[in-house]
């Protein structure tokens, strides 16, 4: 029987584990994809106290710090969660675990374009991670669909490998940190930005051959590239939380109060699965929310103690949903 099970091993989950360990809670972290999106982010230069570090290495440091405090970390994939009275049973591909409380820190999955042949050509020219797959296109031309800060950082990273990048932007302007925009501008004509343009079709057989655009570029709607990278945001992984009756906000994220409590007693959430600061999704934010969630779980443990089945509280009314 654990005091706390944290589902998700990204910045939010590992930070929650660190704080839970300091609170002397018997804690288990379950996460099938270690490090979440941060582990795939490449070089990170805006995490306080660390001038520059690879995202995967940062997650390793967080994991080691939590484990030094007695937190157990497993790579199990969570299949289902059930509740009897106030105790939670978490079933994974490797077994079942029980806990008095839960923190959902599952983050979000990359959003797809939803175009025909996109699924079939994923990994065959269509990608969602510059860090992972950018090096495959050394000396070649790629297109990147986006316009936010993540896409601009992706361009700056891809420029280390590719010869040409076409940035396809649906809107009229870019929305990114000035420092990242300045870095992109230094790339000169290696980057061409196609504003008010969308990718309408993806064409290819065994591999990607071209993209059809919503309007002409250089007198043609066909854009011939070797690779297409999609960076248009993410969708929160809320399915497991919903299976327990956890409420969502109007944007589809887990609804919490300021202390990361959900409407289900003993269930908390943190990181990109919540919308606490709107579109501002950063490791420092995720880590902070994880720390708050663990603090709430600790306060919860002081109320319920070891007899969780006898102390179930009524559903919490979330008055402030962000």
C-alpha cells in the first residue's frame, strides 16, 4: 500500500516525487514514457540554475534526486485505475498497485494535422519530434507546420542538420520568445516562412514525396520536401483521469483548484494535463505544479492516515477552474 502513486514521469511527475519523498510519503512513480516531452526537447537553456542542459539529462537528474529520497520509479504502462471506497488500485502491464492518493501528471500528446495518409507516412517522412528525427535529414529540405515558440525552437535545432526549412504558418504572424526569433533570423535564407498557408494534402507511397499547400508558393501549390515536421500543440492525456470521474475544464484539461486538487477526493493533477497558466507550458511551470500537487497529497495523507477506506470525503466543488 502506497501513500501516493504518481502517474507520469515528466517534469511534473518527477518534481511531485521529489516533494513527496521529502514529505516521507511512500511514493511510486509510474510512467511508460520517461521524461515526457522534455526528454525529447533537445537543449534547454531557460531552466533556472542550469545554463544549458539536454532535456533528457535534466529528467535523469530529477529522477535521481527523487529516488535518493526513497521514491520508486517504474516504467510500467498504466492500463486502468479503479476505486473502492477511497483506495485506488492501479493496474499496469506488470502488476497492480494500491494507493491512498493519486497525482495525474501524464502531460499531453502531439497534435496531428488530421490529413489523409498522415498516419501511414508517420516515420516515413512525417514526424513530430525534431530532436528525435531531425538528424535523418542532414543536407536535405524539410517543411515544418507551426508558428508558436516550440516550432521556432524546432527550426533552430533543425538548422544544424538540414539545408532548407519551409515554415508553414496558418496565421499572419509568429508567436514565439524574442530570443528564439532572433536566433532564427540569423539563419537567413535557409528559412522561408509561408504565412497564411496550410498543408492540405500529404502525398507519398513508400515515403513522403510532397505537400500540397492551400495557396501557391513560387507559382505552384506543390512543395517538394524530404520531410514534414508537425508542431501545432498538444492534446492533454485525460482518459485515465476521466475514468475515475475527474472533471475537465471547458478546454478539455483536468480541472483543479489552486492547490491542484480535482473534484475527486484524493486525486490531484499537475503539468501539461492541466491548464493552470493557459498556453504557457514550460518545464518550470510543470515542476512547480508538481510540487504543489505533492504538497496537497501530503495534507490529504495527514487527514486520512492509513485507514483510507474509512475516510472518503464527498466530491470537491472546484470553484476556481483555470
